[in-house]
């Protein structure tokens, strides 16, 4: 059996509680290990959080002063940013253990964070995407490129809500 992968989401000074709540939901859906963030804006707005699945009870959400600090030695830093020289996400091979760092909704990552990264990737869209949408796309890309042996029908049954009993009749 392969040892588990480590996926941490890092948010640089997020401002929107809706986006952080949606990031937490994505972290739960794609089985991230933790979410960490810097800055004070989200802390002030957290009472409006939208983590509708209460993922924060199973995946740690922690405020840190340095997104890159206190990481396991095998962790690679992947910045997701519209930066010149970044690699397009479709051509990117995800590391087994990764901290994915995303910039704020109204700005970019600091150059020092980009300089410290092992990889810088971008989602090839026209214009920039919403923070939570970016996290979902990157984690989905990671899932698509992995080769887990999953019983997809069982996953559907475990993942849908109690009101969904749809069946595709072929």
C-alpha cells in the first residue's frame, strides 16, 4: 500500500470568508491535509464563514505568520499565480507532498514567495479566476493526474447527499 500523500493549501492574506469557506469545502472534497492562511482580513470576517460541510472539524484551518514555515522536509512548494515564466497547469506534474500557495483575491503573491517556490504554475484562462475556483481547479487537476484505484460507484454512493438517489439507466 502506498503511503498517504500530503496536500496543504496555503492562502496569502485572503479577505473573503465565502472564498475561504469554499476552499475548506474543496479541501474536504479532494482530501487535503490542512489549510493555512496569513493575514488578518479573514480572521476578522470568519463569523460569516461558508464551510457548509463543517470541514474545519476534520481538516485544520490555521492562521500562520509564514505560509512556508514549519513544513515537513519532503514538502514541495507550488505557487499558483499568473506570473511570467510559470508552467501551464495541464503540463504540470504534481509532487506527492505539496503546499499549494494561492494569492489574495485582490492581489498577487509576494515575489519572495515566488522565489522560494519549487514550482510556479498558472491555470490557462483568459483573465484571473476566483480564489476558491482556482483551488478547486488545481486540486481537481491533481486528482485527474493521479492513478488511485477507486471504486467509482461506491464513491458516488458515499459522496452524494441523502436526497440524491439518482441512477443512470442505460
